[in-house]
């Protein structure tokens, strides 16, 4: 016969597991706090670096080209990592899919 002990239903009656789990939970919380603090520091450093580099790029373009646009340095700093289709291309693709669906439905 299968008893409740087989499924571990009575494992917490003696209190040993609760003590072990509470100790491990405290260690896990400490590690999590350390990781979060480290991540926050890295994010702040990256933000400071980004601000300084964008300001340097802006000042460098202003000093080198007196006739250049002020927004060119900011526009060059923001680039897409993937190709983003225009709205016209998306509309054409959707229209083509609708046409294909209608043709397959009535064919």
C-alpha cells in the first residue's frame, strides 16, 4: 500500500526541513540582494557613461562642423539593431495575405 509518507506529506512534522529551508532562504535572499545591488551599480555606471559619451559626441560635432545640424549626433547615436519595415510595406504584406486567403477560400 502507498502511504502519505510516500508522497512526502508528513515531512514537515518533525521541523527539520523547516529549519533547513529557512537557513537556505536567508542565504538566497542575501545573494539576491547582492546581485540586485551589483546590477544597480552597473546600470548607473552605464547610464553615466552613455550621458558622457553622448555629450562628447554632441560637442565634437558642434566644434568640428559649424554648419551641421545639432540633432545629427543624437540621431547617429540611436540605431535599430534589426531592420524595421515601413508602414507601407506592412500594409502591402497584409493586403497580399488577405488576397491569398480569399483566393484559397474560393478556389
